[in-house]
C-alpha cells in the first residue's frame, strides 16, 4: 500500500481572491504530481479530489460533466471559481505593492508581474512601470523615470540595476 505525502487542502473560505488562490493551489498540486511521477490522468483526478478536501469535494458534486480525467475536472473547477475572481480586489492589491528598502528591484518587479496577471490590464508592462515609479524605494530612479518619459519598463529596470 502506497502512503501519500501530506499536502494542504484547499481552503475555500480563506482571505484573498478565490480564483487566484485556486490557480496557485493547482500549480503546487501539479508540482507534487511531477515529484511523485504521477502521469495517469485518472489517478491525478483522484488525487485532486482527495487532496482538495471536503469543501471542494462538495462543490465537485454540484458540477455537471466533470469527466474522468484531471484535465477535464481541473477545467470545470477553473470555470466554477473564475466568476468569483474579483478584478477590483486584484487591482487594489496590485496598487498597494511597494518596494521595501532591502528588496532588490528584480524581486519587486517579479511581485508586480505576478500580481498584474490577475488584473486584466490592457498593458501590464505599462502598469508595472507606473507602479515602480510610484512605489520604488529609490528617489533617484523615480526622478529619472519622471524626467525621461521614453523609458520602457526594460530600460527602467536596467536603470534600477545600475543605481
């Protein structure tokens, strides 16, 4: 008998945007599948339902046509959770991000890009650039960016690294 590794259940009621939290949880589950060498789609589906927990299983029982593979079931859950994605909250969260004094620019940009993925911005790079200008730790970088309006996000990041 195979002993399954521990893995956290998905908390439907935790704070934050449900769709975003679900996407992250599924990504981690897929990493576990790779680590465990689980390639059979039916087994992956069974493990998804096992690890997700009772609350998610209760949701599962209300969804039609979930199929019998991981891919189909994952897609049905995504559709179920997606309408609960609150764009306004994602944008609010994005706008609150600030670079801490000891945070490298690359780490800050990574946090901004990850948050921007959930905001449905028409031009995510422009939004990330504006957020850097607004909330970077360097006054020098901010002044440079405000003076040179032709700076692209890539050039702004290069300037930050140089500073």
